[in-house]
């Protein structure tokens, strides 16, 4: 059978193409052969890798072909290389979500960018009138910007010269920053390369550049400036030219050695909106469960198989999920799930309000719910998760860390008994049945989580300053 890919493929159709190939019993990995790959333009290649990586399997096999394909393009075309990195991040790397995958991916692209011989070197701090420049990929109110805005909102000294810069601008986000006495600068340029070079040109006016969260394009920028710090909330890739690495770990030690690299440990907290709000009435919560994370984190057969058995065991139950795109059509067809039992909520401006209506949240097999897990804990909504997922979820991480706090560790004897984790689909369905039909059981776990989130210990902006200027 001859396989063709449009010269300008629609990336939103990757899931449909994957399902079609599976239905035809075509081994998608056989498409990764040099003769076929050599015929593809970058967009076609990324589309193909998006299909072969769709299930989050065979990382090393897929990455081998990524390396081979890039070895055949003109890597001196930096703008092309940056755009390929960005597209692969969205349609390849996000399918794996592991420390190893991020390290391999980031190290590879870092090695492709040449060190800028005319790099900006911080020599005279007295000539720098501005304190800190924060870079974020997109000015949106999401988990990665929540701690930044929360920290800036609660800082003691509002006279400090702080700037946030990004590749795009949002009027509401900019207005919020103005209220916090924080300047916003849109990176100018007709191309991604021009925008990042604009950031490089800005850097000599600031004492520190803080690259927040996603390490995408950091391999290029760190080759051009000497005062950049990485502030990561999830994974911990090592960059040779990044001066300071900042993260939040399951300990209260100020410094951590992680995979041979030094990380400074700080947790500035989150603006948790459901704290001190009333719990939703049980009548509005029973028989409902959901997922309020990125849709690609639950776009797997394992996950929807769990959803299927829960819907079968718990009569009249309904599953809700949100995201930027519908992903359930394929799984409903493949697993014979009744369409009326699944509700796609779309992109929610205030997911913390809708999740209050759930009996529980169901974590995926890759990562947990992230910041939204805190909102669920504050709303007395339990969280259920698979015991064999790839990494700790936010709930586990938070409880494990808090149990080591000198003032609170006495509260955590047998704390693992409060974890609602399942080894198989049958166990998941049994837990779900209790949580969706027994108000007392649900309240027991919900109140425990609520009590713990009220103890969230936080560092502040002044602590953050010490970390980056130490």
C-alpha cells in the first residue's frame, strides 16, 4: 500500500491518520525507512514522526530517525532548525514526558547550535539598571505562569525593575503585569530567529535572565548569553551554558545534585483559587469523574480502557475532560464506549470551578494533573492514579515532600494509605465505584487532601532573588 503525506499536512489530523493505519493493520514503524524519509519535507517528516510517536512508545527508534533526518538538512539555516525543534517538541517530545526523553532531546538540539562568538557577556553590573528579565513562551494564565505571577504579586518591594518577555502578547496578561508594576516586552521580529536574537540583544540590560518552564529554544539562546538561568517545574535537562538551574524537589535541602547537575531548590507556591471555598454539593458531584490536564497526557489506549471499565461498572456515571481538541472519538470507536457517557468540555478559562463538580480526578499513565491537582485537593476532590505510571504525580510529590517538613512530618504516619492508586483496571473500577456512590468514603479522602494543601509551605520573591544572585 502506498502512503502519501500532504506537502503541508494538517497536524491536527495526526490522531485520525494513526487510527486509520492501525485499523488497516499497517506497521507504522516500517514507514521509518531512509528511502521514504529522504522524500519528505520538514513538515511531512514531523507529521510522520507525530504518528509513530503517537502512543508514546519506541522513543529511541523514533529519535534515531530524527537525528538522521536533521543530518540531511542545512543546519546553518537556524530559523529552520528552531522551527523543527518547536514542532518536534509539540508532536514528538510531548508524547513521552520523561526525564530521559527531555535530556536526550535538549542535548541534541543544543549540540546543533554553534556558540556565538559575539555573545553578550555580563561584565559591569553597575551599568545594568534592570534586575531580572523573565522569558515565557506564551503569555497565558496556565500552570507554568501561575507561580511566577503569584510570586510577583506577593513580593515585598514593588520598586524593583522586573520585565517579562514572550514570543506573543495578550492584552489581559499585559494588563495584569502592569497592575503588578511589571513591564512586558514583546520580542520583535518577523521570524522566530529574529525574535530570539531580540531577546539576546535585550539581555545585557539585565542582571539575570530567567528562562521559565519549557526548555524549548534554550539550547540556542544559552549559546549567546552568559547570564541565563533555567527555572523548570517539571523536567531537569542539563544545558552546558546555563549558569543556574532552579527547580522544586521532594526535599527542603537548598541544593540538589540531580543526574550530576546542581539544582537550586525553591518552591514559591501557587495561587490556589479553591482554597477556603465551599465544597460542591454531593448531589452535583456523584457519578461524575474527569480529567483536567493536557489532553495529550490521556490520549492513550491504557487510559481510555480504564475509563471504559469505570463507565461499565458504575451505572449512569459520566466522564468529563477538557483540552484544546477532541481526542475521544477515536477511543470511543475502538473500545466501544457509549458516546453519551463522555463529555468534552473544550478549553476552560476556569477549570478549577468545573472540577469541583467531579467525584474524583483520574490521572494518566504519563504524568499527573500538575497544578490542577492542588485545586482538586483544595476542593475536596480525591485523585486516583495508576501505580505503574512513569513518574510521580503532583499529589504524591507534594505529600512526600511535606512529610519531610520539620513542623508537619508527624502528621504523615502511614500517609501512603491515603493514596488512591490502582494496579489494574478492575481495581480502578472498584475505587471509582466507592468514590462515586459513597459520600462518606469520598469525603474521607477529600478532607484529608484539603487539610494537607492548607499546609503548603512557600518561599517568596525575596528567597528567589537570593537563589539567582547568590
